[in-house]
C-alpha cells in the first residue's frame, strides 16, 4: 500500500509541475508579455520605427521620465520618442539584466550611440555610453507607467557638460518697491 501511495504522490507531483502556467524561462505568460513589450519599446528606439508603439504602451500611459516632467498619453509619449531619436545616430540598446512579474518589468540597460546635435550636455557627434534602470508598470500587457533611473555619477557628468543658465545682470534681480 505504501508503494502505491508513493507512486500516486509522484504521479500527482509530476502532473502539477507539468501543468503550471509558467514558461520555460520560469515566467508566467503575463510576465513574459510584459518583458516582450519592454523589448518592443527598446527595439523601436534602435530602429526609430514607432509605428507599433501602441502595441506596447497604453493610450492613457504616463512616462514619469520625460525631459520636462510627466508625459501623458500615447501620442505625447510617441512624439517625445520621435523628437529624441531624431537627434541620435546608431543607438544600440543592450539589456544587462531584466526581471518581470505580472505587473512590472524592470530592465538594466546600456545605451550607446552618438548625438547629431548638441543634446543632454553632449556635443554633436560625441558618443554616449549610459546605463539606466527602466521600470514599467503593466495592465493587460501594455505599459501604463514608466520610470527611468540613471547612475548618479553619469547624471552628474551629463549635468557638468550642460551649459549653465545665463546669469542675469545685478540690476535686474532687484524687485520693484511696492506702491503704497
């Protein structure tokens, strides 16, 4: 009787393991779809083809990493991508490490390339080599929020290359006296 229970336990265990909903990579189908969407966005930057970006990003998405703050909505996000890549040559995206679950995908990415004109503290033709952590929140297989975190040292270097804002003449900094 003990042998039959052992065989039954092994058979049930094998059945349960073979029927789980995870892919060969250990990710659930939803998590794999989230990673595939991250790859789709990265590939769009490398190819400068944003025609399928709506397959990866929701219409009401928010990119918290916009150059001037939050970028809201797919059309605005796509326009910011097009503006950025118009000034970039030979961008290559290399995934260093990535993680995903059914709600979030995170990629540690290395970006290389050069700028066609002065941008982000770099001179035209100057090569860039930057790393960032890209995090996206997903709903129904499309990104609904996005954040980028860069190495503080790289940010400081980039900021150091940027031109400081113009200094206002001393007379223009005085405020007008209030009228009585």
